[in-house]
């Protein structure tokens, strides 16, 4: 695998996270579901809403936790984003992308 940034682990299979819930954890905890799109943290598995959503929880989580990578958690999308390097990319050898229903 040729990683687009140094934050992508060399052994992606050992980094596999359990498939998370069907929505933004913080929005659900607050009692609403007004997110636009969802992102899946590749360090801990947290699902957060995108920057077009009112809460912007994925970015907030990345900055607070210093977890650098997220994947899209949308059906039929297979892109990643690195908050440190500010790049969008795909990882050819990555396990199948999860998505919510």
C-alpha cells in the first residue's frame, strides 16, 4: 500500500474498528438527528456529523482527541480525510467501507 499521508496505518486489517451506530453519537445523545452527512473516526470508531451539519461533531472530535483520520460513513462513498494534512484520498487496500442505512 502506498499511503497518501503518514497517518494511515501500514496494517489496515489490525486497525479495523467495529461498525458503529447509525448516526452521529453526539447528535443522538442530544436528542436530535439533524446531521447532513456522517464521518467515521479511524482511531476510535466514533461517528460524527460533517461540517455542513449544525453540530460539526466529526471535526470537533478530531481536534479534541487528536485523531487524524476519518472515512465517509455514507453509502457508496469510499474516501478518507486527514485533518492533519488536510487532504481527501482513497486507500486501495482498506477493508470495505462501512455506512449507515
